[in-house]
C-alpha cells in the first residue's frame, strides 16, 4: 500500500494567508496560549503523527474490524494504542474541550484534526464523540458532574457517546420511548430503554464509557420537547471518583457495515435488570412536562454535523491525493495528439487530468466552506463584540446544513473518481481508495440524512431571526461580488458567480412565496429542498475558491515562475477557474428546475415506484 500523504500546504494557506487568524489568536481566550508562529509547527507535527501512528492502523481496522462476543466489543489492539497516544499526548479531546485550559481555536484544531481523520476515519470518531460528550457535561452539567467526569474523559481513560436513535425512533427523535423514572435523589433517575446505531457504545478503549442519553421523564410531554438528557455511565462513578458497580448497560449487538468496520456501532439496552441509573443534566421537566434535553443535545449534534462534513472532506481529500500520486506512477497509453511519442504516465491523458482537477476543485471548495464556518464559530463563541459574535453565529448556523450535506454528498462521487483514476486496481482491496469509498458513504446518513438538513436550511435557517441571518449571508455574497467582479483575469469566473448569486436570490424569493401560500404550494418546499441546499453550497464554495484565487494570483505575480511555491498557487487558481466554469453553472440549471416546479415525483403513483 502507498504511504499516507496529505496537502499540509493547503491547510497552511488557509490559516496563514486566507483567513484573518490574527483576529482569532488575539481573542482573550487564546491570546496567552497561541500565536501565528504555532501554526506551521503544529501542522507539521501532526502530519508526522497521522502518517506514522494513525494511518498504519487504518487497514488493520478495516480487515479485522470489531469483535463482539458475550456483550463485549474488542477493537484491534493497534486502535487502542493509537487512541491512547493521541489522547495522552494532547492531540485528541483536550484541544477542543470547553473544559480544557488548552482549548484551541476551532480553526487551528480542525486543521490538524483533518489529517487524523483522513489517516483513519473510524478511529477519529471515538475522539470526536468523547469530546462532544465532555463538552455537554461542561456546558450544562453541575459542578460535581464536571469534577467526576471531564478529566477522565479528556485523558483517554474514559470514552463518551451520544444516544438518540431507537429501533422505532430514528431521525424523528420525538418518538423516543426510553424512559427516566425518579428515585429518592432528585438528581438521579432510573433509565430504561433501547438505543441503536451508537458509535462507540461498547468498546474497550478505556475503563468506562459515559453515555449521554435522551429519555422521557415520568410525566414528560409527548414529542421532542418532553425529552430530558442524562449522564449514564457504563460503570457507575462513586462520589469520590472511583468506579463502582456495572450500571446495567448491556450491548446486545453491533452493526455489520460496508465500511468503518473498526467503528463499533452498537445496540444498547439500558435497565434490562431495572438497575440502570442516570444523572439529570440541567433542570427537571417543568409543570407542562417540557425538558431541555434535546436542545442541550443539539450542542453536541451540531458539533457532530459539522464534524461529519469535515470527516467526509478528509476522506475525499485523502482519496484524491492517493489517486494523484498513482497517476504519476502508472505508465499506460500514448498521447492522443502524438501517439508516436511512446507510453506515458496516465496523468498526461486529458481525461485523467480533468478528473484530478475536478477532485482538487471540489476538495478545496468544500475545505474553504468548512473553514470559513469554523472561523465564524470561533468569533461567535469567543469574540468580545456582541453584535459581531451574534452575526457570525447566524452565519455559522446557515452554513451548518450545507457543510454536513454538501461535503458528504460530494465526497461519494469524488472518491468514485479516485477509483476511476486507478482503473481496475482501484476496485481491489490492495489499494486504499476502495476503503475510503466504503467508509465515506455513511456520512451522508450520519447525524441526519441529506433531506433532513436540506429542510433545516429551507425551513429553519432561511427563516430564523425573521429571515435576517440568511439575509446577512446573502448580503456577504453580494458585497464580495461588488468588490471583486471586475478582477483582472477573472471576468468569466465572476460572471458565473454572479449568475449563481442571482439564481439563489430568486430561489429565496420563491421559497418565501411557498411559505406564504403553504396550503397550495407547501408540497414544493420539501420536494426541491435538497436542490436548494446544493445551489447555496455551490454558490458559497465557488465564492470562497475565487477569494482564494485572488490571493494566489497576487502571489504568483510576486514570486515568479521559478519560485518553488509557484505551482501551488497556480493550482489554486486553476481549481477556482474549474469550479467557476464547470460546477457553478449547475446552480443555474438547478435553479431553473426549481422554478419550473415539475411535480411528476408527486403525481407519480406510489405503486409505479415499487416492484413486487
């Protein structure tokens, strides 16, 4: 198998040359701990770790997977070693934990974490979930809860999960039947129910697993508003921090999956013997039976949604980098324009080069979108200017469904392109891209299907704050266009960007009319929601790439063709041109389809869609 390689240079470009990271590092939360000089050192160091420590376990995890026997899940030993190395050496949960003194800016943490995800996607999920669970406890738990749980979770001794999905309550969490019953202690409840698709629900990574469980307390209102949130350790934690008795949490099976085989996806029974206890997070249900459990859990879910999109990007990027190197090594065929020249590396063939540039453009477009989102979140969470922080939070909220959905939906066909570059050997297990193809597909389903997030965009994010957050998002697109549309050398690209912007503006107005006339037009809202999300994501990504291209073009003029970095910047410009001229026109096409409002999918008899 080829050695792992990753484009550290592009991550450095984003942090050192594109985003205003000086603003982030000067925020009070980070000023004493991080500065611009740390960026290259951290990225270089983690690249070595990803290559030498993490990537070597990826194939073993795929080949051997998790072993479930007698209620216990065993991971490949190398996975445990790599997990503990990352957690103990400060490259894991500590740098993203709200309860840690070493909290990094999200933009910096996620830049290095991207390489770890790319090196072994299954392993990275355990770290992310442990971080998310500890953040919930830090943000909403009581002082005693923070004292008992967080340090052990961040050190790698204990892992964490989130437990929402049930056999009869998937994305519709409000149908949950897991129950919480009061005890003599108002902070402690008995938990009873079944949860499924729980990543890391049973693993041997450490001494304990801390489950964050949604359950309906006795007297809780129906639907999602009646759900509470509970800390449910696999092994009970005593008041002095020592481990007590098993807490009646039983793993009854793990999923057999096409990919991510070393990521244990468990089905768990809570309270099978009526002896499972959970610690209430936040306040008990009010007089109407309403709890804040799902609202609190959404903090972890939103982190996971962005993380899912980022995971998809990391896998797509890794597959592209493998394919690019293979294309320089594989000798086959002769140039179309000069067949007498002799056999050449396949990167010399026009269509292979086109596929590689398309992968590059999509990878860098999605990465730009994601890191702009991280930048907004850093300011929203830690900025001192209240108005600016609130605006950035709104922009991040608008971007979240695009990041999760567009990244995961784009990664699947782009990794397919990587397999295509390899040809027949790409379909074999001797080369790494087949594993990425299997591993990545779940990410368009994890944390809610693409349709769910598309509806979040058109049903919530476009309408939140009476439409002001989305209006701010659109205003930023317009201001960028007005400032740069006459940029020398990019007239055609900005013309396409402007067309895309005008079409998205039309879509916004059409959807407003649908909501205003919901009785007659309401069915069109979900029918075209995923196309709307694609249009918005491609507009934003295309703009971000052109913004980067303007920086790169200026550097090309400054450095000259002989400089060692010239080709890097030339590649940035080429990727932006390709995206603007080949992918952005898709927005116009989709917008026309949305405005035509074809209803054949609605009108088609259901019986015609099913073969019995």
